[in-house]
C-alpha cells in the first residue's frame, strides 16, 4: 500500500502528500462520439506535497488559489464511509459478474455505446464471451469505481498507477489506492480508483456525483 494521502481541508482544498504524480487527462472518443479510452495530455508539477482546488473557483486550476475563502464554498462532507461491497449490487453474470454502486457514479459515460450498456449486457455475458470481454473493458475504464467486476466471486481490478489525474472539465481521478481522509477525520475506504469533486457542487463531497456536467464546470 502506498504512503500517499489526500486530506480534505475543512471548507478548503485537498492537501496531497507523498509525492503523488499529477497529470491532466481527457477522454478519447470514437467516430460516433462515444468515450473509449483515457489520454494523458500533460504532466503537471507535483512536489512532495501540494494543494488542489475543490471549490471550483480557483484561477490557477487544478491548484488552490485561496478562492474558497470568499466564494461561499460549502465543503461539508457527505461521502459514505462504509464499504463498497455493502452498497453495491450485482447486475448479472456468474463466473464474471458485474457489480454497481450508483451512489458514487461520476457520469463519465464509459458504461454505454450505440449497441448496448452495462446494465443490459450484464445479464447476457454468461452466454457471449465477446460481449463479456467488451463489458469488462468498459467497466475497467469507470473512473469512480462505481462499476467493478468479480471473477468467481473475487473482486478484480485493473492495474492502475498511484496518481491523480485532472479530468478536463471534470473531477480528480485518484488511482492506485491513495488514502483519502474527510475533513471530519473519517477515512474513506481505500480503493484502486475513485473520483473526487472539483467543481464544488457535488452532493457527496469529497466524492464526485456528476454535478460538474449540470453546472457547466470548466477547467
């Protein structure tokens, strides 16, 4: 387990320690406009410790510029502190099963294409190896970890770097098992991937719930 950590400031920024690499990332889309992969666009300065904006108002995004102090930002914690397995539901599949926790979805859009979506396909993958492979790949790109899969009952995760990726006009994509501590001192379940709010308006802070799309957040 990595020593890297993200501490959520009380009404303030994310305090990142442990020399976590920081990059900018964006979605790669198909000719039909469907997201199919992630692209690392830029590697950003990341010292042993740094502070990242979570109020959405910084003029130096993704870094904090102190705007939370006069922007009216409400950083109250609301993210669940119980385990993913306690909240998630199995959508379908036996040997390979698709699991979902809708409550932490960041609405990145990798879960559907012109032909199908994860919820429909999960019920069919036992009889279609090609569909199973396709759906597992889609689930593995889910940045929040709302969608996962198990193999013979064992949770299986893609290998991801210890890293924070700043999604263009979206959340911080945290990977590699970085510990996140809420401003009230409670630690979120350590996971391989999660999405942290960067627009300041999520209802489950510090986690992202997709609100950045509704408000037209940019940065």
